[in-house]
C-alpha cells in the first residue's frame, strides 16, 4: 500500500525576499516606536541635566573680564615680550580702558578678577580711575602712570593682564590643584602656606573610604539576615532600614548633635554606668561626621547587597556543606563570591555620594573635617567665584567618572573570568 507524503511548498526566492523586507520593516517600525517612547526622557535629561552641566563646566575655564574690559590694552600688548616693562602704547591704552570701564561701572569686576592674581590690584585700579583723565595730557603716559602709582612700574602688575589676555584660562583648574603659572608662564606649585586643595581632596577621599568601609562592614551581615529570614520578618526589618529615607537629613544631623554633645544622652549614659569620668568630645570633630554619615549612607549599601543576596539560591551553600565543606568555608568560597556585584554597586554608590556630601561635615565637623563640597559652596555663596566653584566641582565629577569606569572594568573582567 503506497503512502502519500504531503510537504509544504518551498517558498520562491521572490517570496523569501518579500518576507525579509516585511520583517525588517516591522522591526524598524518597532524600533522607531520604542525610540519615540523614550524620546521625551532623552530630551528632558539633555535640557535639565546635560546642558546645565556643560554650561557650569565651561565656567571653570571662562576668563572674560580682562579680554572684554581691556580690549585696547590687550591689542597693544601683542608686540610685548611679557617680561620687561611694556612700551608707551600699552600704558596709553591701559589708561583709556580703565577710564572707560570706570565710566561704565564695570571696573569692580575687573578689579575683583585681577585681585585674585595679585593682592591689592583692586585698589590700584580704583586709585588710578579716580585720577583719570590726566589734565593736562601727559607727554608720556608711561611716566605719568608710574608717577601716579609706583606699582605700574613693576612688571608683575602688567604681566597679570598679559597672562589673562585670553577669554579662556586654566588658572582655576590649576588653583584647584595647588598649582599656578609663574611670570614666565610655566606651571609651578604654589607656596606651602597657600596649598590647601590637595590636602582637601585627599581628606575627602580618605573620609569617603572610611565611611564606605564602615557601611560595608555593618551592612553585609544585616543584608544577609534580611535575605535569609522569612518574608514577613524580613519586610518588617526592611521598613526599619528604609525609615531614614523618610526623615530629613537636617533632622538626623540635629538628632546626632543632641545624642553626642558633651551633656547629651551618650555621654550621660557612659557617666552613669561609670565608664567615663568626664564627657567625651564626640561631636564637632571627625568622629561625629563618621557616625552621622554612616547612619545616612547605610541604606544605600544595604539595598544593593540585599537585592543580590536575595537572588542567590540557598541550595548552593547547603550542597557544599553536604559534600563535607565546613559552613564558614562554604560561605566564603561559595556564597561570598556571588555577592561581588552587590558589594561593588553598594561601595560605588556610597563612595560617590560621600565625596559630594556637604551638610553633615559642615554641621558636625570641625574646620579640619570639611570636604571639597564645603569649598564649592563657599565659592558659590560667599565669594561668588564661579570659576573656582566649577573647577572644584568638575574635579569631583572627573573623580566620579574615573571610579565608575574602574568599577565597570572590574565587573567586566570578573564576568569574563567567571565565563
């Protein structure tokens, strides 16, 4: 008896190309729809985050005051070697520019900028503007300016203008690294009594490292407990972990001041039980900053660890124990390596947040415990020096990006090794 086999018709080449074209068109339409859904978010991030960030970083290299307020002087300095006293034309142009700036009420901005180069420059410009215009017109503006104030006979005051003739400068960034340009234009270190920012950056990194390490030591066993407890108990404890998120940072800092001050609850309790005879200095120093910062940052370490630990099957460790491996060794060799991603994410998050923190060190620390963010706020709110503020902030941003790149590289290398 013969059997008949029914087979599907083989598509013709033209039909295959038509199906492929329709598939590509459908995929392209889906991609466009997906892109259209996230386009508002992209535009929002670009307008609200990226554009302001670029504008602020640009201020760290902006140097418009000298170039815009002394244009004639800058043009006359093109033929000057920048070393000896400039020729007559420079002094004549300088007198004209100072008078114009004074008449337009913008001399204060120029004096503020040049005063950061040489102390006393603001008073020099104001005194010179009060004596202009010269009457009668002098035969030599150079001699008249030097006679008016002998500081115009010192090359350093003219070199300050010459070195800032460009509308862009690296001086703010160099100052943020305790560097400067000398009269010859070479980059040199500032004097020891002026060098503060390198130690501030080192202090910021060190304090952030200590805070991150303390958070890791405290958060790891707590996250492990939350991941292994029954769901009902774990959820209750998780509410306690998240409770600080619902409390203002200022309220938490004020609470720690009440607890740690000389006559606060901690010192009173220690005196009552006889551990100490006199109050300990627990606040307005680095110890107080560490305690408060660890309290604030602890949830940011617990949550990444908990999310990773919750996804680790407990059967792995039980299998290792059943094969004769002691519990502690099985935990260290089997369980702990699977939490590397949580450790890395938590440490990165806590460290990045710590290096940019301002409120807690400002309220609980001493002057020697202030971090970089304190100086950013100082230049922003007190001296209104946007150049220094954005230069310091830009260096913090650069350090953050370096940390993120290193973390991504370590995670990628670990994945390749495990693969």
